[in-house]
């Protein structure tokens, strides 16, 4: 860890990503009805099947009720008081190259530290950046298309690769899956699409950066990744939002499909605005992420570092359909001040000899509430399956809470499911020991927390692991002493 | 040069008065041994000097390098060169010894307006100091004290001390629970670190550590006060007559 940099970050701002950019937006009228959905579909020049798909989801959503089982509390959301589509005006036709991207948008991304220029080519990261609802630029396209890899915005995919989208969209997270997934299906405005052809190993990390910029705007991005037989891809998403007093809704859906012998590694560093110290403002992060190991010997691995959002409601899961397929979930969820997180995973074992591994590290500080909720379900036919779950909670201070809700459901006798859980506190003894070695309280907490989360952070691609470490330190600012 | 000057120091723990007026002056180049029976206030003295919260100073004053020690937070005391080798070193899971030491050393360097040590220099410094206390290189990648034996933990304390090169090293019963080989290694470490610009306060219950670390002064702490001070001979006398002898004299 670059400790000096962490110190610098600690002495810096509170939420350093909390700037707004002055970009003219093209927005749909406030509220949600079939006209708004038609407006979105038309704006995006979608083929007919998409509009039908959206309307079907919307009509289904109208009959659904918002889920209340999560251990989070928030005032009722007025779904008619949200803008469902906001596009930076200058992006109307979509940029042809980086030079065509609005300089103001580029400055926004530069402030975020997302490289859109030559530098990131050196860093080896292809970035698809989504500002509010529209994908702004996708780098690296040419290099990837030479390998047959498609990496583009979801809007573009719907237009250019509609047969693939039609084939896969909603196959893992159906439009009727749950309240927020249905809402997303109706109104999603952009997101990323990624297709790795048979036998291709994607040579670079693919990355999407999401940012909510416009006021009172919901963000509903949709990501779909398809890895054909024997292919491999590592994908990272990052996110941030400006500081605003009101709460903003983010309801994304991510679907992953891994065919025979394919592997998808999906990493998230989530840093949406968490609200201020009194719990005012912040993002409601209600996200559905699911991967399907369709083929035998396929593998899907989720890694998430969740430091932002006022409320997080998120259970990235794996459906282990193929025999010998593997699902993994590595998570660090941090709540400070008034943040609430109810997060975990679902591992559904359908195929024989399927394996899943869950490592969840919750960190609660301030008045934060952190819940792990996980389901491991082994179907009767999934003989010889294995699961190992490790759920740890770390408490900082005495006003926060940690909760664990593991659900285990084993349908045959040849499978083995193991669950381990620990709860620990950063003790006075450990703090004093660090301080006696000249390490300040803040740095000591950062050191201890990063040590605690190491097993998960190690799963992240190198440069993002460093970023995640710094985020943890910044997010814990003021939590002790 | 006067490094540490303790005058009439009194301190409470959980409302009980443990230190009842300690006077002690430590100059650079000196090694002081503080001996005494259990419960006499030895560890309290060490913790008060390091600045632990639960130890409340109720009177007296302590001057360190000409400044009021009590104006400094524990981390500032550490950066000013006070090192406490803990009687019960804690475990820090997931934080490697190397990372821990790198953080501590760079905090220290920052305090002195020095650049952080680069990775290569840091690594060679660690290897050099690890050799000093005869610990294996692999230990540097293990989490701080996690799964260490009692002896390893104490050697780790001396290793850290060697890394940070304090002006004032306080050893709080570092010898307790050590076998003779570990004891020799610990003592040897201290002897190699000792020079004309630093000083050590060695707190011990037993005389045997002083066979290997030769103190310039020996003080006997009893019932929160230093009741006897002398040279190395005093330690032998104690060994021979036992603490009962001091207790009787103190009462008399």
C-alpha cells in the first residue's frame, strides 16, 4: 500500500468526487408512464422488440411491491418524482472518437481520475464511461474488435448487435425478477455490453465508469456480458456521484453468461455518494447482479468493494448450471455515519460437482448498519457440490451494527456446505500498539481495515486494489478518536 | 545530556493510585534497570510514559528532551523517540510485519521531514535488523504477532525497536516467559542498539536479564515509589535477599 498517498487522501476532502459538471442535459419529463418509456426507446432509436420488452416489464412492475425484507430503512420513494432519462445534450449522436467528446465531460472524468486519453492505453484499460444515462466514450474499440470482442455501450449494442441482445438480454435476470430489476428493464437508458467470442482471452481489463451527474435523476444502467466457450474476460466497474442533499435512485442490472470452460471475473468498486455525516442525501443503490455458469467447467467470480451509497441492496449471485462450474463472491462492504448496507450473494447449485466460495468482510463504523444476507442452495441433482462461506464483521466504535443472515438449503447428501462467521472489534489495545509505533489513529484504522479486507482486495486487478485501499481509508475518515 | 526527567510522578488506574511520587532522571548513554515485586507499579510507569489513556496522571511532571511529555499524544511521543517494548504484544491479523514497519518508519521519517524510504532500502534495512534478533526473513511477511510464540513476539518487539532506533527504549518485562536462548538474543539486541545518544529503561522482575544487559543504575520500585537506587550490585543483592528485604526496609 502507498501509505503516503493514503495519508494525503485522509488529510484531503471529505467526498472528493462530489463536484457537479455544467453540462446541458437532454431530459425526459419527470415521472414514469408508458410515454416516458416510449420517449426513452425512441431517443435511443431502438428496434421494435426493445420497446415491447420495456413495456412488458413496466406493466409487470406496476403490479409489484417494493421489497421490504432487507434490513434497511428509508422514507418511501416517490417514483413519479424522478427523471428517468437524462443525456448530456452534446452526446446526441454519440462520439465518433475521443476528440469528439465534450471537453467538459472529459474534464469531469479527468477529475474522477478516469483516463480517457492516451494514458489509459498505457494502463491497459478499456473504459466505457457512462455519465447519467448515456455512454460517453468507449476506448480501445479497434484493438478489441480485431479479436472479435464487442465492447460498447448497451445503446449501441441494441442498434448494432440486436440479435445478440435479443438472444441474451433478460435470460439471467428476467424483466419480472424483482421490483428494481423490472423497473430497470422498463427504463434502463444505457450501460455496457461485452461479448467475448469462442476461445478468445480478452487481453486487457475491460472497465465501465458510471457517474450520476444531473439532479433528481435516477440511473438505471444495464450491463450484459457474454463469454462464449473457452473465453476469458475480466471486467471492472467503478461509480461515483456528486454530493446532493436529496437521495438519488440507482437501480442497475448486470447479467453475466459463461459458456463451457469460460471464465468471467467481475469487479466493482462502488463509491456512490453516501450522504453527509447527518445522513442527509446519498444514493439508494438497489442493484441486481447475477451470473449464469451455463456451460460445464465455467467460472464466474464477483468481487465487490462497496464503500459508498446511503443504502446498498445488492446480492450478486451465480447460477451454477453447468457441471463442475464454479461461483465465487468476494465482498468488502463498509458503512460509516448513517450508511446502511444489506448485501451478500446467492449461489444456486444446479450442476453436479459445482463449487462456490463466499468471502464477505463487513466493516461498520459510526452509526452504520451492515448486514450480510446470503443464500446457498444446493438442488437435489447437484451431487457432490461444495460451498464454503466465510462471513466476517468488523466493528469500529460502539454505535454501529453488524448482522449476518445466512440461508443454507442443501438438497442432497453428497454435498458439503460450510459456513464460518466471526465478529471482531478494533480493540483499544491494538490502537494503542499502533500509536506507540508512531502511527496516527486514522492511519492505524486504515492499516487494520486493509489488513482485514486483504483477502478480498487481493482479488481485484492490481491498480484497482490500490484505489480500493485508499477508498476504504477515505471512507473511514473521522470514524475513530 | 538529560533525556528524561521524572519528578514526583503520581498516577491512577481505575481510580486506584498506583504511582505515588516517582523521581528518576535518565541521561543519554545510560541503561537503567527498574526492578520490583509484582504490583509495585513497574508496568504502570512504562504505560504512563508511553501515554496510554487508562493511566491517569494525577501529579508531578515529566520532561522529555526539555519538553513537557504530557503535552504529546502517544504517536508524537513515539515519533519523538520513545519506544515501548510491550509486555503483551498484540496480534494484528492481515497486516504483515513488513507493512506495519513500513508504515511506522515512514510516519517517523515524515515527522522529521525526511522522504519515505524506497522499497529496496527498506527491504535491506529489514533484513539487517531481522538478523540482529535472529529472526527468519519469512517472518516479515507474516501478520504482526499472529500465531507467534511468546518468544517470537518479544523478539519482534526488539526487531521493531531496532528498525525505529528510538532515543529512549523502555522494555516492559521483555524477559518474562523467555527461555535462556531467547533471553540472550533479546539482550544482545539491546546491547547492540545501545550507544552514547540513546538510553534504555529495562523493567524486570528478575535479576537474570541483567546478566546480559548490564545496567548503569538499578532502581527498586515498591508500592508506587522508588525505594532504593544503586548500581548493578543492587540487583545481586536483591537476588540474594529477595524483595522481602526491600519491603521491610521500606516500611522501616
